[in-house]
C-alpha cells in the first residue's frame, strides 16, 4: 500500500473486491500521458531533477507499449490504475517514489477522465455525422410519403423531407456534444487532493502539454465537480437514445404497415413461427434507451446530497458514462449500416395517403382562398371526410364537380384536382450536411495527435 | 439458423454483435433443467417417443456436466442460450430437432428467468438474515447513544435500540422478497410464442417437475408480462439499497464525529494526505445505490408504451435484474462483515448527548406531570436551553435547585436528577430475530433441491 | 409558534413560503381522527383528565364538521396541518395545550399518511376491479383476432382471450396493492419524535381505535421509514401505469390499422386538418406514465443517503404519493368508461390474420404430427411463406393439394383445411373475475367505517 | 368545438376533465403575442386583408389586458389556451375564423413554449448571479477553514476559497443556460401541423417580430422535437439542484459540527423537543432535488419510443418543465437570502483543522523538499499521525525538535513551525464575478422588451 503509514492493519480482501473497478483499464493510456506531462512539469519547475524525470518518463513510455501489446494488467490489490502505474514505475526506478509530488489521485482521475471523454465525444460526433450521411443516401429515392400526427395520417410529405427532419434534428445532438466538449476540455491537474499545493507548479504548462483549453482555477471546484460533466454527457446520450428509440419505433411500424421494407439481413425469425420476420435489432435499440436513462439517474443519484470534496461514491461515474457511451456508439454503428438499406414501397405509401384523407387540409385551404372562412371550410371538409369513410371511398374517387356540390362551393376544377393530387415538389429536399462539424472534429483530433507527438 | 426458412439472406454479423447478451450464460443450468422437464412432458403425452426423449435428455444432462466443468461456451452466431443448447443436442442426436415442439423461446426464457430469480431471491434473503445477525452481535455492547432528527441530537437512546431499528426495518425487505417470490414461482412454460399450442401438453406436470406453485393460465399474459417481476425485484432492491445508503451515511458521520470507530481493515488512506483514514467502502455502497435505481428506471422505460406480446426490448431485462442482484448481494456481503467490527465510543456518545441537550424533552414531561400544560413547559425549557447555549453550559451542569428556580417550578429534586441523567433501561432491547424467514428459505431450497434430484 | 422557546427570532416569511405544502389539507380528516384516538388514549391512561379530553375531542369533532363544510382553511404561518389543528383547539380550550403530550408531529404525520393511504389503496383496487369488469363486457363479442409479437402478426387468437390476458394481468396489481396494504396498516402512533416516550401510553389501544392491524414496535424505525411505503405504492402505481401505457399503445395501433374502432366520444379532432380523429386521451395516458415514474424517482432520490430519524426532506413524500395516486385513479376512471365502447372490426381482423400468415405454425405442427421433425417442418413452411409473399398470396388462397405438393408432404386434406382455417374455439374464454378482491375491500372498508362510528 | 366537422358525437366530459391542463393559463400572454405576430404576417402577405387583421389584433390586445387584470379565465370545455383565445376573438369578430389560416395548434404551442422558456431561463440566470453575489458577500470574512474529502478533514483552506468554489461552479450552470437558450430561441411558427403549408407565409418576418434568432427549417423536426428543449432544461435544472443539494448537505453538517451557525430566522423548532433548532429549509431543498430529477425522467419517458409527429403525450411537457423551473427558482430565492447570514465560528474551525491533522501533507512536502522521496515521507508522517491519535495529541502540540526526532529528520525549525501553522494567505481569494452573464441577460431582455413594443 502506498498510503499505509497510519494504519495498523491493511484492508481486508473483501474491501478490494468490492472497490475493484475493471473500467480502470480503459484509462491506462490516459493515466500514462497525464503522468508524463506531470513529471515534465515537475522537472521544468526544478521540483524533480532532469535525470529523475527522464528515468520515470522512460518507464512510463515503456508501460504504454506494454499496455498496447496487452501485456500490462492491473492488479486488484493495488487498488486502481494510478497506484498500479506508480508501483510499476517504482519497481523500475526508485525515483518513482517522487512522481506523486504535488498531485493526488483526485486530480489524476479527473485529468484521465477528461482526456478519455474528449476522445469519446469526438468519435460519437463522427458517428452521428455518418448517420446523417446514411439518411442523405436514403433520401436519393425521393417519393411521396404520408406523415403522421397522433399515429394517424396527417398530410402528404416526401421521403427526402422525412430524411431531412432527422438530419436537422441530429444537428442539435452535435451542438450539445460540442457545448459539453468545451466544458470537458479544461485542466483539473494541479488541484491535488482538493486545495492545490504549496509546490510551485505550472498548471498552464500541463494544460498545453495535454491539449486543454484552460485551467480550472478553483481547486476545490475542480475536484468536487466530478460527475458533473459525466452527467451532462449522459444526458445528451439519453436525449440521443430517446430520438433513436423514436426512429426505431417509426421503422418498426412503417415496416409493419409495409411502407418500408427491411432487408432480411437486419431482421430475425422466430424459433416456433415460420411466418415471422422480426425487427429485433430495432426493438433492442429501443430497449437499450432505458439503460442510458438509467445511467443518467445513477449519476444524478450519486450527486444528490453528497458532501463536497472527493468521495468514493464518484468512482461509479466511470461505469455509468463509459457504458452509456458504449451503448450509444454501438447503436449508431448499427443504424449507419441499416438506414440506407430501407426500401420505400411507393404503392403502399400512396394507399396510406388516400386512406388517411391526407389532402383534406389542402382542399380546405383552397376553400379559404375562395373567401370561405377557415373554420367554416374546416367544418365542411370534416363532414365530407366523415361521409366518405362511411361509403368506404377516398377523396380521389370523387369528381371535382361532385366535390363542389357536396361542399356547396364553386371552386375551379383544375385547382381541386391539384389540391387532391399527390404532389411532392413542395416538400422535396436536397439534403445538405453541415460542413462545420467535420471541421471541428478534425481540428480537435489534430490537437490530440499533437499531444502524443509531444509526450511520447 | 434454426429459423431461416423464409429468409433469403441471413443476418449480418453486425446484428449478432449487437444482439449478443453475455448474461445468457448465467441461464445455461436453468435452460437445461427446463428442457429436460419439457421433453419429459412431451414423452409422457406421447408427443415424443420414449427413446427419442431419452436420447435428448441424456445429451442435456451431459451438457450440464460440461457446463459445470466450464467446457460449454455459448456461440454468438447461434443467437442465445436456447439455440446454442438445441444446436448441441441436435449435433448429438437428430431427435434434437423435435425438442422444440410445443414451445417457443418466449416461454423458454420466461421459465429460465423465473428459476434463476427464485434462487437469487432466496440467497438475497439469506444474506439479509445474516446482516440482521450482525446487528444482533453489535448490539451486545448496550450503552447510551444519542439519537438524531434533522441531523441534530434529539433524545437519548441505546445502541441496542438503534440496532433493533435496522433489524426490524429489514423485516419489511424480507416480506417484500417473499411477496414477489410468490409471483415469480409460477409456470409460464407451455405459453409458447404467445397463444399456447394445439398440442395436448400438460402444464401442471412441468410445473410439478420444476417446482412451480401454479400455472400462468393466460398464455398471452405469461409472455407479455416479461419485465414485470424483474421490475418488482429491482424495486425491492432499490428500496433495500436506499436503506443501506442511509446506513452508510449514518456510519460515515458517526465515524467522523467519533462516536463509532471503524476498523483499519475497512478503511483506506489517501495517496497524498498521510493523515487520512477514509470510509471508502461505505461511500461506494452509497454511490452504487444509484446504479440499482438506474436499473429500475431501465426496466420501467422498457415497458413504457411497449406493444403487448414478446418484443426484443425485453432482452435487456436480463442485464438489469442480474446486475442489480449482483450489486445488492456484494454489498450485503461487505456489510455482514463490517457491522460487528464497529466500536462504540461511550465517552464521546455521552458528550454528544449533553451537547445536544437531549434530555430536554424528559424535563418538559416532568413539568407536565406536575400540572404545567405541555406547550408552556415546552416554551420554558426551550428558553432554558437557549440560555445554556449562550453560557456554554449543559443541563447536567445545573443543580436541580437552579433548574427549579429558572423554570419557576417546584419539582422534586430526585425526579429532576432522574430526568436529566443518562439512562438506558427504557430503550434497551434484547434483539429477537424472526425465525419464520429461515424456515421459509429452507422449505423453498428443499423444493429446489428436489427438482434436481427428479430431473438429473 | 408552538415551539418558539429557544429562538430569539421567528422564521422569516420566506421560510414559510418555501415550507408550505398545500397537500396538508388532504390530511385534515385523518389528523383529526388520529388526534381523537390519541386524546382518548391519554384519558384512558389518566394522563389527561376525562373533562380535559372531552373538551378537546368536542372541538376536534367540531373542526371536522367545519372542514367538511369547507370552512376550515390551513394557515401557512402555522406551518402544517398538525399545528393548525392544535392552534384551533387551543383557541377554544386551553386544554388544547395538553393534547400534544406523548406524541410528536413525526408520529402524527406518519399516522395521518397511513390512514390516507389505506383509503386510497382501497379505492384504487376498486377501480381496477371495475376495469376488469369493463374487459369482461368487451369480451362478450368473441371473435377471431390476430395476436402480435415483435409488432408482427403471430398466431390467431380471440378477442376474449385477449381481454382475459388483461384481466389476469390486473390480478397481480391487486395482489401488490394488498401486499403493501398489510405494511401500511400498522400503527406508528406513540413513536413520538424518534424514541418513544416515558409516558405510560397504550399503543395497542390507539391501534384498535384507528383500525390498525399491529403496532410498529421500534419507534426509531417507525419514524425513519417514512417514504418507504410511499415508494412501494409509487412502484406499484408505476408498474400499473406501465401496463396501461402498453394497453394505450395497443389501442392506438389497433385503431390505426382499423381492427378496433374508437368511439367519437373518446377522440378529438385537429385544429387544422379536417380529416383527423385522434386518440388524444390514450396518448395522454401514455404520457402521464412518465409522471408516475418521476414521482417514484423523486421518492427514491429523497431516501438516498438520508440520515436516519426524521428529516424535512420527507415532507416531499406527500406530494409524490398523492399526485401519483391522483393520476392513476383518473386514468382508471377514463379507461373503465372507454374499454366497453371499443368496436372490433371482424372483417379487418381476418385480413390481418391472413396477411400475417398467422396459421403457419399450425401447418408446421401438422407436419410434425406426420413424423417430420419440427425444425424441418419449420424450414419448409418458412420457405413457403417466403414464396407466397413474393406472389402476393395468402395461405388460404392455396388448395390443400397444392400445399402438399409445395411442402413435399402427403398430409390429410381435411387436416390441412382445418389447420389454415380461422378457428376461435381453442382460445375462447369465459372471463371469470376473482371474487376474493371485492371481499377483501369490503372487509377493510367495514373496519374503516367502524373507526368513524367509534371516534365521531 | 372548432374541429367537429367529421364527428358525430362530441367528446365526453370525462375526456375534457382528463385532458385539462391548468398550466395553459401561464401561456396566455405568449399565445396572444404569437397570434398577433401571425396575423400581422398574414396581413403583410395579403392572406388576410388589413381590416380583418386589425380587428383580430385589436381583440387580442384587449384580451391581453383582460388577462393582466385577471379577468380572462380559460374554459375546460374549449380544450386549451389556443382554442379559448380563438373562440373569444371570434365572438368579437367573425374574422376570428380566419386567424388560424396557415398554422396549427402544433406550431402554436411550440412558439408559446419557447417564448415562455426564454423568459424563464433569463430569470433563472439572474437568480444564479444573485446567488453568486451572496457568496461574495459571505466571503468578506476570510478566515482559515478545514476542507473535507471523504467527509474527513483534508487540508486547511479559507472561507473565501470555499465560497469561490461555489461561485466558479455556478459559472457552468450559467453556461448551460445560455447553451440551451440558443436552441430555445428558434422559431417553429409556420411548421403548422407537421409539414408546413402551401400558403405563402413569411417565417423570417414572424421570427423578427417575436425576437427569434432563426427559423427551424424542417417543419417535421420543428413539431417532433417538442420535449427536447424541455428535457435539456430539466437536465440543467437537475444538475443545478444536485449542486444545491450538496451545498445544503454541507451546511447541515457544518451547522451540526458548529463551524457555521445558522440564523434563527432560517431554522425551525420541534413540536415536542424543546432543545431542537432544525435546518428544515435546507433539508427540504435537498428533498426537492428529487422532484426535479423526477420531472426529467418524466420527459425522457414521454419521448421513449414515441412516434414522430405531434402526439398528445407531449402535453405533459408543460407541467414537467414549468414545475421544475418553479422549484429551482423558489430554491434560489431562499438561498440568496440565507447564504449571507451564515456565521463562521473561527474557534471551532481551528479545532477541526487540528483534530484532523490537516497540516500533515505540508509537513510531508517539507520532508520531500529535504530530499526524502515522497512515498517515504508519506509513510513516516502517516505513522506519526497514528501515534498522535493514540496519545490524543495534535501536531501543534509537538515541539519542532520532537517532530524532527520522531521523523528521523533534521528539518529547519522555522520551516516546521511554518508547515504546521494555520495559514490562510495562499488560498485567500478576492472573488470576481463574471460580468459577461449580466450583459447577456440584459441584451436578451432588451430584445424581448422590443417585441412587446412592436406587437402591443
């Protein structure tokens, strides 16, 4: 134990078992990078001698290589990624005993997490952009489509309009990612346990080395806020999953009514019923939404009523945010593949539009243009629809003359024909992807690549 | 694929990756038992011939042994535990192709889960009883203790009274476990996909073989209700974790103020501050509460607005309930060990009681017994406490005479002394454990053991 | 202020505003009943003189009448229902100053809440039974119906079978209500602030007067467990709302596909689209599910990490459980009315069954009965369905001979005809309601009525 | 009913009761403003004639005045705020029947909500800034204070440092508010039911009139995204409440240990225990955190698996976001008042620092500066602390010489004295408030004021 001085007995095995967090191994890379930056700074500030720092850094680089080869495993009884690494370094050089000067595991885990989250946010953003591209591909076949409100046919739209609604909606998810990214990309290193240190450290220098935009000035805040950015991320992931669950729901129903046909490759069968072709993947996606919501609740629950300063409760933030990111990324990967394989069934779409009297509003608007107050037009068209349902007829089955007669109007025949025809011109969209996001991601990835070049 | 007939292409690898659920391996034992019972029933009903059934059962028993030796691993591309097992059996005997007659994976997973949950509920109940015993042990040193409301000293109690409050409280957790157990222990097998089967099956017979109390009659309900008992269990686990988090909070604060001393074995140190002795284990326990809440939300979210009948969304119920049970059981194991190691510090407790003027209510009651209306007594004692705080004095520092003078009363000196003394007689408890629960668990465990004897 | 003795300044208005809880007014009745029982007990135990008790009780009864006439309003600056009532009584008789002997607001609110919850649980149970009756009514028209798994047609069922699945499912909700009822119906009165009292009170006597089954022995547990039964109730309400949201979803989709027609009386129109007939009520029901889940999370969050003993955090439990009960009861009331108005459309149901090849499993089973292993039968029928889809044909369009030819079988023609015909016999259900619940409710209501007779 | 055309029966009273949402009355002002802008646009585009528009607008302005005087109440049977207002206008002028041209209640509620949320976000931001100012005030008395990690004394800090940690932390809440504000401040008007309209409307013009930064281009997205910004806001409110609950927890414990004294004005007493002074307000704050979390879960649950397009489920978003905002704002108002009334107890703080051996890390650092490796220094100081605890002594009780002897060092006496003395210089902070936020709020408020001037 690296802290056993005041203890007469060391912790029981039961404690290590309970405290153990396998997710720590996902932070090895970041912990090594953070340690190299810390040691470089200590050397620059003459807190460590150059040869001491060099030896430590040499071993840290070596450990990184071992890790990349899968040859460095964390030991439970050494508690966590930080103590495992310090222990390894110290076995190699007794200068390792000095590498923890002017820092604590509290600021160390904060810096590791932030580096990890930066990478994850960028890769999530990339996947969202890819999904937007999948929708753009799908939109190429641009045909008339029914829209729905209250799960009832509303007005006619087009498939490109529908695709665009998703593409535009994902813009907000990207906005949220970069809003959070700005808060993630701040340097907590140097906050130490909670109140900073008397050593003359240079926090701007480690920020530069690790690619952080700024320093979190108040050290107590840097430590106490653990879980806050994680919660923010889990919220944006929850909101994204909510959206994807709605998309899954749409496709499940569109493929049931047949207006969209799913590829065999993305469906499964029943062990007992030979007739089934089930959209399992989309259902599972919808079900996993709850897991991400649950992780968000996990993080909010942890924070509730927790004393400020570091507390072990926040160890759980790793699991919550990591598994949330995993689920969302896996889901995006599946969707990127599936979306372009959807087949729209034009015939069935037209039938849906007719069955739903989707052009009723246009007919009402036509009446209004002919000086009939909107509410009166709405009333009369409503009655017409009611009659047609009883007669099992569609609007399109009526001659314009008949329509005029029933409505008690004298509308232009051409205009009536136009109003009740299936048109797609108005709503057809040439989907444009926002080039800004790709640029942003590249700029940040470049910065992160530079960190590696500088440190390794 | 065991269902590929109507498909032109088989599912993409990406689908299997996304659908894969490692938790299925925890159900191997139960799936084998359920299959043996099913095949026995088919044989009894002459749906399978005896020799066909025997061959299938032989292989199932063999698989169970392989599994127990760690030599049977599930393959992702065979989808799930059911298809993996059927596939293995069929490799050994082509009669395996018949074992799925008159059942579906839908009732199969339901029966597996219920058998798994029975075992888990019983082992959770056993751990709760052990924890009650730990409190009984701790209660042996029975001394005066302050109680708190609003995190402020209230009235004096005793340590055994405090221990009993937990023991009694856990009774309700046990009640809840057995309430749910009754709903878990019902047989869904034979519900098939959703509407039962035309085969003349005998559901009572499989219930008997598998130890279920009754049959779930309506097959659609048997299938659609997946997630309901899981949610019930996650609620009772959440409520239990809430309670344990409150206990953790109490001990964290009692060990901060020093009225309870934690053993070195259950605390850890700081990597930077040599002075620290931290109750990490208790904090982590408190933090993990949120994970169980999150799992509950996961299950409720899955169920919301889901169409009836089986849907793949409910695959997620396995992860949620299994990881919830794991956390709770691990937490109970730690507490069973820790609780008896607490050391009460009698001296510090007395100081707390005095500092909190904990006997003020008894003094007020004494006044009331002497014909002073309660509200007036409360008022006068309140003023007295206010004065003492300013003078930095305790009630116990005053002579009974002085008290009479300040209060304007003429109370019996002996009675005053008695009212403001630290007594423990009234609240001391000899903690009795409820013998009923142990009995219940044993009865159920016996039944479950009998299943093994009958089937294996 | 009834507790102002030790204070130099009274609370700021801002405090009263923030602390104010309008839900207290829903407890007036119970607080009065509880106070009458308490005062009767104090009199029986000679802690109050008979004439003192009589005067207090007289005023309490008077207040109850005022309340029932809407003439007794709680004042914010008197904090809560308890202090308002004590204040009123004391204005009438100075013996009022004695009514708080040997109790605290902590046990008082607990007893009020439990009496309130008993009533609410019983009325919720009554509504569930009424809803079961609505399903029984609906089941009278018993016709063939498609069932669904994965939102895809599965096998044919009947409408009564479908109705029964809900009726049976609600049985578990009733079980849960009475499981919790047993835990609610225990007497906390006499626990006082947290540690009971030195007064010689008789807790069994108040239990009897107030109709409680038993006494909560450990006083600390009686107080600290506030929120636990409320959480249990919110869980069962959440699970019930989950179920109702699933029912709403089913009906929304069944009425979209047209197999069920909703009455105009329970739908609404669009302000702009004259063609719309929207199932708003069912949607809102689905949306309100989240509110009940939210209230459950509210209660679990409150409990997390809260110190034992009474804390003001738990004041919020009132709002959570009361608004949860309100929503569920209002939702049940609406459903009881709507369900019997559903019109099944037999023609459309038959079409759905055919379109979904719902009889494929029966045909496979027929092959199995003719010695073809189940997996092979499944495979061949699967291929047949695949072909039919391409040809836009149904199973019913084929001659039995053709079927034999395609399947390569020699099945009996009659049996084939039977297998692919729409039959309802097997699944038709005569729905039986469980008489036990009505009995239970009546027994409890009688007890509660008796309380009134005894106390008022 | 303004949409009754196709209906034979009007909705049952039970439907209106269930659908009724009292929160609609909070949107009256915004609905009127939105309608004025819409009608102005219709007039500009020659869809309405100038005199028609003028009459409608005149009545809308009149209604606003009536509303401000409390003389305009919504009627349940007219469904919602939109239909109530259109109904009133139409009673005054039959041109009212034309005001709904080219819009739907779907885009109307979206525009109302966004205007409401803009106001609310700005007022919440103002309150946060006021709370920062309260901390600045409190920081004026700048003295030494213990810091805590794991609820154990860590290192010495100062009160201004502690205050600054909150002030800095609130900066992120303000950032989040303005991040969301940018997404809120976009114009959905003109999206109509879901797919826009054929009328030649000018969405930029209404954006300008109503002060929106931009138009939400895809109409389907404008409608389907209802609930998304509400969820974002509830998340930021949840995160803020989490923080405030942590602050409440700190103060509850600081006032228990006595290092902070609460004013009588913000505490309450017990009805039974005359000795109590309870921090009820802070506890309730902590408890209400769960209510805001619950509202967030409400919104996420609504969104899960919901079909795109408008659905009545989202009616519930009003309640959730409105009550969330109410709670947070009320809580901030209370805190703004309380914070500056805290009294730090310098004497007790020094005792806490000593009792916690808070200077141990500085002593270890001193050893490191004298060439002892950090891990060895940590070990030796840890042992020293262990001994002192047994001897019931503080670091400050030892002579520097003794310290050297025990540690086996030869450290400079002056430096030892310095290391173990209570210093506040290093951590004392002059709290600076970020002027940017106030500026932002003013700019936005000016824009909003301008809307009024233009429209009314």
